[in-house]
C-alpha cells in the first residue's frame, strides 16, 4: 500500500472476498500478482529478467460498507506489462486466470481506468467509428463484442 500510482498506470478496482483466515492485504497482493507477473508454480524463465517493473501492485484496500469480509482492492498495472493496441492482451491478464484463485471466495472487477497513453495505441475501426455506428444503428453507448 505504499505505491503511488502514475498517470500511465492501468487502474483496476476488484471486490474481493478472501477465504476465511486470509487477511485482505494478502488477498489484494495475491490478486495483483496473479493478474500480472505472479504464478502458482515455479517457472524456469523467472530468473531471466527482473519482474519488478512489470508487476501489478495493490496500492489501497477499503472495506465494503455493509458487507462482512468484502473489500475493494485497488491494483495498478504498468503499461510495460501490456502489448500496445491489444484489448485481448490487457483483459486476458487482468481478468483471466485470477478469478479461480484459491485464496479468494469471490472476486469481481468493479472498475477499470485506462490511461490516454494506452488508449491512443488502439487504431479503432478501419473506416471510423461513425461508419460502424451507422451500420449497427447504435449511438450514445459503447460498442462491445464477444467471440465464443
């Protein structure tokens, strides 16, 4: 919790319910690690580079008012962790494998702040957003898609 966020960090707020006996600080640190550079197993490549510049950091934890054993854990991710222009890479890291983590009873991504420095790496639709909105007849809201 002594980390000061940077303007270029991607900031996530997770609602965390730790397993009984797991302190919220440990749960927050586990979410930050597991969703960035941490893993539950030994990997031979860990010694090839310093992971410190890439790791997520839990910089604040607040109890959820009116909810027992629930916390909002705020995690900052450095831009160097992510491939430029790749929503898939960013979301796979932040909301991928972390939701099955055993130290947690429940986990939910509540908020995500993407800095302009990262947003600017996305090219957008090849013919412009207005053409896409006109094709779909959808205005005044985000356009989201999913492939299964």
